């Protein structure tokens, strides 16, 4: 770890709020720039879909703060897709979602510095501020994290914060890439970045009730009704662009599935206070609750993963012990090597889960399969 600690210097960034301004800035960039640092600021407290409030771009020594509230930055899409540029982001999952409208085909290529840090032996889930501090000996202010990014003009504090979030991405990438090469984990890292990009294109979970462990021993019909209700909530939240919990909280879904209301008045009483469940939406919910649950739907409904008892618990413990030993041997976080949820689903289904495909399957399946209950 570097011995010194310095405050990061503030670099000038160009504020861009017109198509012509973006065209001019892009024209000044090197046509063969191999990588671009990207960060976003967004809000989603009152919506289902995140709303992009600011786009920060770093190419070589040039930094731009692009205002997506003022214009459509489609010229950036053309520039990004004109060459196989590496997009450097930190903890990119939410940024990928936010950028979907701008980049409907996704990022050309991803280098996620948080994933790279895990493969570099620096720990799982390391934040950008800590990573910059540990690798670059730079202390970053985080004062503007929760500020209003939809406000215009940005404050000087916001401007500084936004610049810092992309200023160090290229230096981090260079240092982390060297560590990955030295440790021999480049291939695994690249595979995980590709998996993250593909996950953004995955359809909504068709079995959302699996996360309701309290429902593991419900009657089949009640569990299927819960599944149907959760699928309705997800579709309605997308259609009305509101948070799921503004329609129905999880406890409401469980309550209505176990004990369906007898009439609309009872439904209104039991869901009072839900800010997005206004009359038209509540009427739609009432109609949904009146629909019979078909036998095929009940048969296809999977039970929650509440199975870690008896032989299953012993199998989980044995597998976890092996994974922990492998993590020490490989000097990788155990949670990176095999996330708990993936292991639980393997034990439940006796079928290797999709989230553990690729290098994890080649490394672990042969050793874990004999431990299945």
C-alpha cells in the first residue's frame, strides 16, 4: 500500500448540454482511444426505472460531464460503438441498467474495477473510494453522494464529486490489470464481466416466490397465488413506472396470497396507505385476485429455498468447507468463488445453476457433486 495520502487534485471537465457541444468534444478525442471511463448519477426513489441525471466520461486526459436532461446524447453511442473500446466502470450493474436507453445493445466491452479488485486479492465488494485510497494513495471526498442530481446548475461540490468518480478509473484499470495478469485470473475476470453484461438482458424472474422463505411450507395453491401476485406486481410496477413496494409491500403480498380478500372494500382496507395503489390500479389488482389459479401454474411453481435441514444442511456445510479451502488456496473471496444462493439452489435442484456456469463449474462441480444429499 502506498505510504502517502494526498487529496485528489481537481481536474477541469467540460460541461456538455447540447448535441453540438458533444460533437465538438468527441471530435477532439483520439480516434484510437482504447478505453473510456464511465460513471452515472441517477435517481429512482419514486420510479421503477432509474432516471439518468448525469453522465461522466473520461477519455485519456479529457473529462466531460454530459447533461442527459438537456438533450439526447446519441452521438456518444455512435462513438462508443465505432471501435471495440473497453468501458471502465466501478460496480457497473446499476450503471448498465441506467444506460440501457442510451446503449440498447449494451456496453461494447466491460472492465469492472470492483470485480477486478476481488480477483486481484483486494477483497469482495470494495468501494471506489477505498480502492482509490489503497492503490493510488488518494483520498476522495464523498460529500455529494446523496445530493439532488436532477438540480441545475450543479453545485461546485457536485461538479468536483462527479469528476472524481471517473478521474481515476484508467489508473485503476492499469494497476488492476497488471495484478490480474500476475495472478493468472484475467480469463476468469473477463468471463465475469461478460456475465454481468448478459445478466442485464435477462428477463424478469419467473419464480419470484423463491425468495419468500417463510412460504416454504405453504399449501401449493397459496404458494402459486403468491407467485402470481408477485408477477402481477412486477409487471404493474414496470407499466406504471413506480417502485414495487409502492404498489404492494412484501408483507401485503404474503397476506393477500394466504388470505385473499372477500371483496374490494376489504382489499382497500388491507392495502391502505400504498401510495401508488390508486383506484384504477387497485381495481386491476382486485380483478387479478379473482382469477383462478390453474393446475399447470401450481405444478410449475417452485418452492422457496428453505431446505437447509438434515442431510441438506450437512451437504451445504461440507460444500462450504471445501469452497472455503479452495478460496484460501486461490487467494480469492469465497463469495466470489461460489455465492451462497447459487450453492443453495444446486443442493435444492441437484442441477448446476446458471449463475455458477463457466469457470466455476469447471473448478467446483466435480468436487461438489459427490456431496449432494
